[in-house]
């Protein structure tokens, strides 16, 4: 059966120095960008690009580039359209409202049939907060239920990725469960790290590892 949506994207940030750095201090991340509130931990303003390296389970490496191309209205809300978001071929959509970070994908052949809408991050939640999204999905002729459980694990003063220290980092965890014929099974566990002014900097888990390589925030 086709794997459930793979959330471990690769992000390896390889800038040239090894000092503590805060790449986002010069960017106003709270402004509206074409109607999309970028929020502090996702600077997805139009024209920005983010490059990631991902090491797959078989040891091979792939590089993906996320590019913010413009706004899109979905169910009355304005999302940023991001080509390559989470390593998907084609666009994904991002919205941030009151500190809740939502990603939205629809009918992506490399993922699953149907719509996938998840709150990835709750910036203002208390540590230990969990939230669940349950979606009926269909792939390879099989219908199944997928439950995505997110947990706000901790907030770190900094985290090094490839020798660069990113300041003010939120660590959250995604546990993905699948139910087929009434039996629920844990499919994957992936840890995400989001840095203020940078966005996603690292993923470690069942689906491989991802680290940020470079970013250009407009």
C-alpha cells in the first residue's frame, strides 16, 4: 500500500559560519503578505525560497526547494501557495492565524487521493499540548483512516543544524496512525524543529532526516 503522507521533509542549513545567528531579525514577520499572516516561525512571504536536503531511509539524499509564489483563497481563508512544500511535487498551501500554522494539500498523486489539511504548529500552546486530525484517505484501491497526532514537546533557546545555531526553536512531534479493518497501528514518529525567523530547520524520524541548506526570505 502506498505510504501515508510523508511529513519528514529534508532541511539542512549550511551557511558559512558557525557562530550563533538569527537570520530573521531584519524581516518583519508579523505583517500581512498578500493577506497571509506569515507568523514568527514561518516567514513564507511571497518570493521567499527555502532549500532542504533530505536523507531517505535507503541512505540516498534528495534536495528540494520551497518557493512561495503567491496567495490562494481556500474556503474563504487566504493561504500562501508554496511550490515544493514538504517535498511534495506541486504546490501546497500555508496559512497562519492567531499562532496556528495550517498546511493544506489536495489530490497530490505522490501522496494520497483527497484533501489533507493539518495544523502543524500551535505557537501559543502550552508545552505538552496535543491535537489530532483524523482523515479518511484512499490509495492503491484501499480505503483507510489516518490519524495525525501532534504534540508541542518543548521550546529551546537554540538548536544547531550543520554548525549554525538557530535561536528560539519550537520542537513538536508528529505521530501518524493508520486504521485498517478496525485496527489502528502507529506508522511513523517524526520530530520537527521550527526556528523563529527561519521556519522549519530540521526533521528527524521514521521517514528519514531533513535539514535546512539555505533560505532567502523576502
